[in-house]
C-alpha cells in the first residue's frame, strides 16, 4: 500500500470518528435538555413532601412554582404516612405557613407536575423543607366520572319525567301557535285581521298627527307655529306679574290687606273692639236698643201700648174723614 493511500484512509477514519463523537455529544446535550437536569450548577435545593395521593407522579416530572419550572421530581415512594415525593430545585423556593403542595394533571391524556405555592410572605416562614405536607389534588378523570354519574342519576330520577313533560308542553304550545290560537298565534297566523286593525290604528294616528301638524284643535294650536296662543299666554303671565307686583307693593284694598303695614289691621282691630263694646252694652240692656233687646218687658209693654193708642187714633181719624166726606156730598146736592 502506498503512502498516499494510507494517509487517505487515516483521514477518512478521523473524519468518521469526529462525526460519531459529535453525534454522541449532541445526543447527550439534548438528553440533558429534555430531562431538565443540570450538571453544571452547584445551586441545588432539595425538598421532600408527603402527599395523600401521588396521582401517577413519576421521577423527572417538572416542579412548578409561580408558573415556571424550578426543578424536577427525583423520587416517589409509598409509605405508611402517605406518598413521599423528593425534588431538586434550581431556585430557592421559600415556604410560609399557609403554603400548599399538590400534584396537578397537565392534560387528560396523562402527564403530571408538582405545583408549589409558597404562601403569604406575611405569615411565619417554614424552616424545615424536608417534612412538607402536601394536599390532595383533584383528578380530572375522577371529576369527569363523578359528573357523568351525577348526570346519569339525575336523568334516571324524576328529572327525566319533568323534561319529557316540558317537551310535551312546548310541543303543545307550538301547535297552538301554528293553529293561530292565542295572541301570539294570531300575530303569526296568515289571517290579516290583526294586520288590518293595526294598519287602521296607524292610519288614525297619522290623521291625528296631521291635524296636530296643521294646528287643528286645542292641542294643535298649542303645537302650531302660530304665536297667538303664546302671545296671549305671555300677556296673561305679564298681567299676573303686574298684579302680584301691585299686591307686593300694597296697592289696592287686597294689597293693603296683604301688606306689612299694620294700619288696616289696627283699624279693623279697633272696629272689632267697638263692635264688641256695643254688643256688650246691648247685652247689658243699655240704651234704647239695649232695652228693646233686654228681657225686661216694661219697654215692650209701653211700646205695645203706644202702638195700640196710635192705631186707635188712626181709626178715629179715618172714621171722621169718612163722615166729613159723606156730609160734603150730601150738602152738595142742595
């Protein structure tokens, strides 16, 4: 074998070896990335929690805190006090008194992750991270099975009869509407009676609005562009304003009565006082009118006697006048 051929074979073997080595390095790199493990950091924090149920959690499943991956599950094993889950964290997660740790399903097809909730920083801090207590998680499949079972029980009970009855009632209502029964049925029927009445009502309303627009009737005049009603109303308001102004100034009799001047009140009060004094005197029988109104009958008897005397005198005068007239007539005949 010549030297040149040997060199070519050596170069070919070196090239193949280099490619194979690169392939192994790439495979190792992607394996590390996919597994989520880090071999180049010393900042690793270990925690351990006891959960009531692991729900299929396995090694290398992700650990989530605040929506980000902070580590991976390193061990899951069963014990008398529950399922122990160990994890390595690449970030220092601080736990407080009201922390929670639970297993959460990533999809209904499988996949789990350990979710950490640190708790309220205002609460006391948890120092021992190797005796953490987890809480039971909700299994999507169990919840779905429970919902289906509850729905089956619901449908197997009286609810199915109620649903059937409701369906029958709905069907009857539809049939009544289709037959034109009821108000809705009449509105949807092919009979034009409702449409005709509605059209007539609209026509009447249009006629009324046309009359209003034309200024007919009292309301039409109020709504018309003619200012006569407005002018009269404005004049009336002006007159009322003038009258109220005069009353406010105390003009006229009513104005004086409504004014703040006490003259009319004083005069009226004095008049009432005088009338009271007169009525008191009448009540006491003072004066001629008082004596006439008193319970004493002396004045009444005297007045009655005087009236009787006057009546007798008048009768005598009438008789004397009649005799004189008769004598004159008799003597005139001679």
